[in-house]
């Protein structure tokens, strides 16, 4: 195995944090070594210094994309932290239903991973609006920095074990069993989610309109406090007044300094 020196790790970790916000602590050194080992071997690099130079020199972006795909952790599942979805359906949607102008509802799943979160939101939206659905634009924007998980998300194909965490009527209504191992989401729901690659560390967000709801759950646990604060401020600026921010239950905002109003654990609202 090709070992990474402390100096090499520091350089690589600094580059990843500066460009992608991910803070790799020293204890992640072995994990990074293991996950990137195949990249070094396949490309014939003798050490991590050569690999890092290759990352910096590659203008196509394919090298850094491959690296990000390797080092990011993308663990998620349908209905994860289900109380969020319950609140979204019972409290958030009735409010937005009565206040959103031009029936243009804008929801962003930031750090969507393999797609379970935005698809769940799309199913809830379909259930809630019912026969009114055709008069509303309820498409969900779903973004991630990993092209690997985005490819999985776009396919809409999941193992039956994963689908099994969904409520029974959701499974029957929105999934088609392909074989004994996997199921696919109906096109009706797949077409309601717009997937795209996006780096949350972009200095300026490119969106023309503000969102009514942003889900960014279990993403900021990988950021340091400064990066997290800067991102939360950008989320605030890109939410409509009264808009909601959902974060992971292992995450929190500093209530003394944030502009957001606290609603309940892992849920905040723009004043």
C-alpha cells in the first residue's frame, strides 16, 4: 500500500477544505489513504505528492471529480429522520399552499446524495396536492458534488431493502418492482426532481429565485465552524421570508449569532 505522509495529507486536506468545505481531521488519514489507493495504483503514481500534482494540473476536472467521489461519505435512506417529513407535510406545506405566489413552489435538497431525500419530498408533494398538482410547479432541485451518487439518483433504481423503509402505500403507489433485488421509482416522481452537480462552496449561488424550503441535512457535520457559518448565511439570503431550513439532527446553529429563528431541533425559519 502507498502510504501518505503527514505533509502530503495536510496539503491534500487543505485543498479539499478550501475548495469543497470538507474538513478532514488527522484521524481521517488512514481512511483517505484507503479510499484513494486505487486511484494512485491505476494511474501509476509512486506517492501522494505525484497524485496531488496530477489533481492540480488536470484542467478537465475529471481527476478531482474522481477524488471527491472516493472520499465523500454518502450514507442515506428513505424517510431518514422521518419527523422532518411529517412536519413538512403537516405544517410547512399548508402554510406554503396558502401563501406562495403564482403556484411556484421552490424546494432545494442540498447535498442530496443518492436521491432518497428529494424523491421522498416529491412523493409527499404529490400526495399533498393531489388533483391540484397540475396547476402547481412543485419540482424539487437536488444537488450534490459527487457525480457517482447523482448517477444513482437519476436512475431511480434502489434495492428492495431500501424501498422497504417507505410507508406501504408509498411503495405501492410510487415504485415498480423490477426483480427480487430492486425496484424503480415511477417516472411521474422521477420527472419531478431536477438533479445537478453543485458545490456548496461556490462564492455566489447562481439561482435566479429564492427558495421556500431548503433541506441540507447531515452535510455540515463535515465542515468547520467558519465554513458552516458562511454557508448558513448564504442559505438565509436565498430563502424567501418565512422560508424553512431543515438540517440534520446531529447538527445545530448557534442561536446567539444566526439570523434564523429556531423552530424545533434541526429546523429553523427565516424571520
